[in-house]
């Protein structure tokens, strides 16, 4: 995808309806040859809109007016480039736990969780968040610890099997190429800059989850899944259902790496290990999952597919804000 097309897609399909500021910036960058030339000087994976925009905000640059944004970014391009090259888009969106919870709760308990692409590991605590699932008639159902610092709300459709309570989780670990330490204030500030302007609820969720995780930091392993995943599966406690899961990981892998990852997870299951696989990814990202879909994707919004062992169970919002269960 050409850089201009990428920023236009980001504005029209991802930011629209969620962040007017980022929608406007994305469209303006897509139409600016000078900025596009600078961005094209970055390695292809580093040209991501969210990464560039977060870097400018992290450095204190303006973002509410394109003219000021452009002037500042051009003037400080060396610093922006350095930040983009050093950082990753590690958006640790706890809202996605609302998409994962009905699938997790249906598995044999207790559970041992392994998240691939864990960032700060905030999605490793689905049992410690409070949830509110609203049906099409507006009737809400709340589950999870009443004292939790995080409330996740989700609009549902299609008979979502909302559990009576979160699943029992006895062990949890994550893998990331560059794990984020929730006790590191600068690292957490970067996570905050990855939340889009105007999304105050997401920012509040992130801060609440960080406060909770700082009391009991997750086990995070630095490395590639191909090297770290088999050892973590082997380290999980006996008698627990091991769940390997990931959410919005695939955009950061090329097609070859995606295929190798899928083969790795399926290989663990093929060798008789008690592993279940939950994927929560943008619909086109895993063709084998998309091929199993028997419903039409919405044409007006970005849609994730939540799947168990490669079988799609739900269409979901990118941040867990809505969940349509599949028959």
C-alpha cells in the first residue's frame, strides 16, 4: 500500500467516527507531498500513521491543527524520525478483553493465558476487569469485580454467551519483542500517546489498568514467538487449559511471518499439547479465519474477527466496543 493510500485508509476506515482530529490529520498528510516524502524515507513498517502521530505527541508537538502540525513536524523531523525508529505501536487496548471474555469463559477451567504481542500485558487480566454488555434493546448486564478500576462496555448482538462471571485464571504470561514495564513512567506515557485524541474513555481505561497491573506486574518474556512460545506452553501448570491468544498483532507481521506464526500455533496442537488458540484480528489479516466466515462483513466500519482454533465466532469492534456473535 502506498503511503498516501495508507494514511487515507487510516483516516476514512479507522479514525472516522472515533477521532475527528486523527481523521483530519490522516487526510491532510495523505495529500501533502512534502510530508509523504519524509515519511517514505522511513523503513516501510515505521510509516504507520498511528506511530508517526504518537511520536509527534510524545515529543510535545501540536496535533489539533494541520498547519501547526506540519510546520512543527518538518522543523523537528530528526527527533520525530529518531522516536519513530526507537518505538513501536504497542497499543495495549484492554477493551478487547470484552471480545475475548465470552470465548475464554466457555473453555475448561482453570486457564493459563499466554498472550503474543503483549506490550505491557494489560490484556492478561480479563478476570480483574468489570464488564457491561448491552443487548440491542439497551438492557445491560454487568459481571466481574465490582471494585475493579476498569469498566469495559460492549454493545452486543446475536445472542452473545455472556458468562455469569469471569473465568478462573491461575497463570499468565506474555511475549513481546519489546515488552513495556508498567512501572516505567516514560513507557506508560508512550502508551498514553498511542490513544487517539478525543478517546477519553480509552485513556481512563488504560490508566486504571496500569494502576492495577503495577500492584501485580505480569510475567513478560522478551523475544519472538517462535523461540519463546513453546517454552512458555511447557511452563504452564499441569491441569490448566493453556490459551494462546493475540489481538491486533497481525498488522505488524508480513505475510510470511503470519503464516509461520499460524503454523507454529497449529503445530503445538498437532503435537498433542493442551493448547487452545484465540485470535482477535482485523478481518483480512488471517485469510484462513476469514475463509470460515459465513456472514457478510460490515462495509462501513473496520471489523475484527474473534476466532477459536481458527473458527470465527464473532465479528467485533477494533477496541472491543461492539460484539456480534455468529450463529
